[in-house]
């Protein structure tokens, strides 16, 4: 018999299973862009990259002076990540898990996001910018914001795993209700910090797989997304000839 907590999740997920069985699989594969927050300036001018770049929304300044200052910079500072625009959990299963004691580790995730971007810059084989510890004249500043942070449901996924084995493989379609997501926005400022040079935004959900150890960690998939974002941003700063930039896959065969 499944433990009591799993039984409660089975009851929560069964209506979703019936609903998802009639949906297209493609809808579950890739996270859709989320509403931009006030952190993202010039929201009405943001361009939808439609999967052609690692980030779903981007904007670049058309001011020649700002672009000149930004292109001339050789150093970059990564500011502490802000949580001022973080939205409440939006999925019923995630909200229920939080009520049952799951901790929403937004402060740790903000620290981790900054660390991942710093690591990507430090470990770059051919960095475009030198990472510095303080902002200053001639230094670009990367500002980041977490706008959504919905944890993966470990107990819900445990229940779904049981349903896949004991009931039907179609139970995997109900995974949409237990999937977490993380959305971020970023902007690079030039000069004194008031001139926005470049902006981006992206939303990533848990990758689709039959079984993955990250399915049973509240923020395992989000941590993986943070590493992807950091590496993709670093690659975008240098845009080497022959370097192909692409969005991350919604499917993985890796188990951890």
C-alpha cells in the first residue's frame, strides 16, 4: 500500500490525469513564456526569439552611445539577485506541498543563481569579460531577478511513478500538475548603471523523462536550469564564429 501522503496525492492527481490524456504532448514539453515583470524595462519592445536564442524574450538598446559603452567594456559585475518581483506559487499541487511543510528556498536559489552565472564567466575557455567583485566606471553590471519559482512536487511525482508502474504509462501525462518551473529576467547596464544595454527573460519547466532523480527534489530541475542559463549567457557574450546558440531541450535521458 502506498504511504498516506502518496494516497492524498493520488486523489489530487486523478482528475488531472483525465484532463491531460486529452491534451497534446507537445504542450507539456516546453515551458511557455511568462508575463514580464516591472524589472524588465521596455516590456512592450521585448522580442520573442521563438526558440532561436537560449532566452525567450530579449531586448537590446538602440542608443548608439549606450551600445558603444557596452561594447567597449572589458569587465562585468554580477549584482545580488533580487526577489522583489517573485510571484506566489501558481500550481495547486505546489501550494499544497508548501502547506504540508515543503520549504520554498527562494533566498538560497537567488544566491545559487548568482553563483552559477559567476562560475560560467570564471570557467569560460575564452571569456569576453573579466568578472570583477565591484561595479565601477567602464564595468558592465548584470542584474538578475527570479520572477517565478514553483517547486517540483516530490510526493506528487512519487505517486505518478507508482501510477506508471501499477496503473498505466499514460499516467505520465498528469505530470504537468507536479512539474515545477523557474522564470528569470536579466539586464545588463552600462556606464553608471542607469543605461540598460541588453535584457532577457526565460522560463524553464522540469524536463520530461520517464524517470529522473531530480523529479524527487523540489528544486533539482531548477538548479539544472540555472546552470544552463549561466552557460548560455556567457556564450552569448562572446558569439564566436561557428558557435551555435540554442535553447535547452525539454527532454532529457539523464537520470540526475
